[in-house]
DNA sequence: TTTCCTTCTTAACATATGTGAACGATTTTC
DNA sequence: GAAAATCGTTCACATATGTTAAGAAGGAAA
C-alpha cells in the first residue's frame, strides 16, 4: 500500500473503490533537492501530497529568502491563494530534499469533484489546515518572544531542527540568522 | 434594500428569489458596545454579517487582551476554528461599537446549503477570506518593523485609527501600547 | 584529499522594543 | 457634577534584536 493510500484510509471515509478512482487522477512526480514545485510569478494550478521529502515556502524580499512555512511527508502542498484567486504566486515552493509527490492538477481536481462530490473534502481539508496554521503562526509571531517561539516550534515539529536550514527557520520566526544563533548558543 | 442585500448583489450571482430564500435563514441581532458576540470557552455555532458597527477578536493572555483582528460593517464574523472543529473558542469577539448583525446558526447554514447548494459559496468565501488575511498578517509580523507595519495597517484600513483603541492595535502589531505611542509621536 | 562555497557562529556596537512608573486627558459611574 | 476608572503619553533604563564583519564548520565538487 502506498504512503498516500495509508494516509487516505486513516483520514477520510472513502471506500476502496473511491480511493482507486481518486488515485487515478493523481500522478507521481519526483523533484530533486533545490528544484521548484512552484516559482514566484507562476500561476499555481496544482495540488500535491508529499509521500517523501520536504519543501519550504518562501518569498523573495530585498534579495532575502523569507520563509513562511515548511511541509514534510504525509501532508499537502499548494499555493492556495494563487490557486483559488487565479493570480500569480508571490511565493516559491522549493524542495529541501529530493521529494516524491502525488500531484493533481486543479482541472483534474474539479473533474474529480464533479464525478465524486465527496472528494470536496480534500479541498476543504486543505483550506482549513492552511487557515489554522497561518492563524497560529500570526498569533505566535505577535505574542511570543523569538526564543519562546523557537522552542515551541521545534517542540511541535522536531523535523525542523535537522531538515531545515537555519536561515529559513530564522526568517520564519521573523528574526535574522545571527539572532537565532544567539538564542541557540544560550542553552 | 438592506445593507446585506446590497452586499450580496454586488458579490454573489444569486437571483432575487435566492436572496430572499437565503435571507429567511438569517435573523437581525443588535449587540451593545462592550457586549460579546462570542466568549472564550464557548462553542461558536453561528456566522454573522455586520450591517453596522465594529468588533474586535482577542485572546486573554496573562491578563492582557491580545487582539488578532478587527471587523467592520460589510464583512463577516465567526470563530472559524471553533465552528469547523467543534471545539471551544480561545477567542473573544466583542463589539467595539453598538453593532447590528445579520446572524445565521451553523445548523441553519447547513440546512440552507442543503436546500440551495450554491450557498456553499458563502462558507468558501469566509474560509478563503480568513485564510488570506491571516497569512498576510503573519507575513507582515515576520517581515515588517513595527513602524512600517503600523503605517501599512492604517493605510489599508483607515477605520482602525479612529474606531479601535490603541492598546488593541498595539497588540495586533505585536508590540506594547507604549511602543505604539512612541511610533506615533515620531511624526 | 583539497578546494570552494555555503551555512553557522561569534563579537562589538547600533537600534528597537519592553518595563515600570508617573502624569493628564478622557470617559464612565455614581 | 464629583469621583473613579480607563486610556494615551512620556520618560529613564533594561533587554532583545539588527548590523556589520570576520572566521569556523560543514558539505559539495574537483
């Protein structure tokens, strides 16, 4: 059983036949470390499930890469704002490791939902997950000091320590890499 | 024509009959300045459109009211996370002014969608609006200095200057009221 | 291995924000 | 209207983060 299949059976109440139908709309894609799932300026017209690997979301501001999120295996990626508003993305989505994806185009997703209305769950799941995590990040950025924020972050997602460069972590926390180094040096 | 009616006709492709049907599921509610639309610990089971007035979303942290958003007339309010996950809210939603709402219970919303499937647009609209605004807030908190953030905020929504107490604005910006005073004193 | 390049760390100093307290100004309550 | 409470401002000092620069550590490529 594939990784995505296991995920689906745990998460959603689809029958085996429905899962097979759903899977027929996806295709497997591999992106090498450092390659892009999406680049700024492009229209995002796809959604993908990470079977293996990790990606970073970032924005290019004054020449610096400012991260706004990370996603690892067993989770979804897309640039939701670009996808739903049909506008160009301001974000890059880049592979931090060689990453295996199950990808579906927006077009195919809509077709799938037309054939199997229950599949709208996937889209809803995605929207809600994105909303809740970004609301949490905003709250943490406003209410926690960088140090608390850092320890909360790596406690909630230990992957971040070893699988994400520190300069991305720093920008995600809203601080400079030197400041993150200083925080880490304390302990 | 009511305020909500004008909003609907501009925003959504519903017919007059559909709008009448939709409106029959809403009821008009007034909350006085300082009263709550929702309090922390409660389950949020409703969605409302503000016809007139203003509300603040805030969290109580160490005795301080930390704002995470403001909504004015012609916009929607709900505690989306509590609503969709059926958990108690961590947020208070309080009227900053005497506020007139058009309210619909979640139950009625689901019934409405069952009767008029197109009405799912309302829910999607809400989710997307919340997601995009909270992603933008997180980005601004991480990437802007307090001063830039403040001027961007009041430029994007001039209502905030005169209709929101400064201590809420300050906590929304992730700073203390004294720091906001200092920033304002510069100009 | 050696070299090169990127990332991480450290340091000194500059700047921004936090803290605690006091004072007026405004609003609310009686 | 008077008293009380709330809110906004200012100040001096403490702390956190930014800036600039240099060097160490680590990984990638020859």
